[in-house]
C-alpha cells in the first residue's frame, strides 16, 4: 500500500520569500513521486517528478524537490515566491511495476498563498 | 498537439439519474485513468483503461463504470447518482509502458453537481 501525507493544508509566504511545501510518503516498493499544481477551476499540471534517477529534481517555474529515502520525504521548494505561484499543490506517489504506469495516490493538498 | 480534453465542462444532475463523462487522451497516449476530486480534497483514483479493458480499479462502487474505445478515448458512467458524487472528475492519459510511462497528463475536468 502507498500513501502520501502533506503537512500543512495552508501555507502563506511573502513575495520573494522561500517556498517550502512538505510531503512524506509511504510505499512498500521503490516509489515514483510527483508534484502537481492546480489553479482554480483547472486540472492538474505536472511540476516535477522523481523516478529513481537523480535525487534532486528540477521542475517548471523554478520549483525543485529532493528525494530523501531515509526520511521518506519529497519536499517541494522554490527560492523566491511569485504572486503567480498562488495555487493548490498536490504530492502524489505511484510505482512502476515492470516499467508500466500505475495509479497515482495523492495527498490532500497544500494551498499556497503569496502576499505582497 | 492537443492535450487531454474532457466534456462537458459542467453538468447538473438529479439524484438517481445517470451521467456519462467523456475524455480524449493526449496524442500518442494509450492509457486513460479517471479520478474523482471532492471539494477540498486530493484526487481519488477510480479506474484505469488500456486496450479497452479495465486494468486497475480503486475503491469505488460498481455504479461507476467505464469504457475505452479503439481510438483510446474513454467514457466514465455513473449510475444512480448520489449527492456525494458531486465532484470534479479528472481524466488523465499516459503511456502504459516505455519512456515516460509514469507521467500522467490531466485534462481540465468535468464539474458534476448532483441535486
């Protein structure tokens, strides 16, 4: 079984400040990990993914995440927040059995607010 | 290159009715997954289709059924609608295997309201 826990349902940062969104996972097999962003009334957009290659993953819009197996974490960071980053962020886990795609299991999401 | 498309955008139904939602996958993708996202929650996996067969299923009742067509497009059917079925229904497409098979691309969703 696999699960994802996102700590903090709401995070507020000032424009230009560091963004840190936390994600911890549980998986009985080596996981694939993802961060998605959802803007109001829209679908999900893939920000970045970890698939057992480099542990530090860079994504779109200046976001990056580091896979730490010892801590079972995959926290999302961005050095400097922009107003346009305000959205809902979801961490998700899946596993690739035999190289095939599997279902995504999502966390409950973190709403990021960016203030002036 | 069109991404994942879904129709309709919004839908209002009455309890007990039946609904069909449609999804066209991203060009080149052969696998379609459906998710239900209740208000304020993360998406929950309903099922996944490949080669017109249900490949995986989440913890949803049999009222939820699906279909995949030879052109890889898909339908989600929900019978005997309940108020609790009100949600955003998301379709995601992917490749079953090979390079990038783990990436799922989402459509904009269909907002279903059951009254």
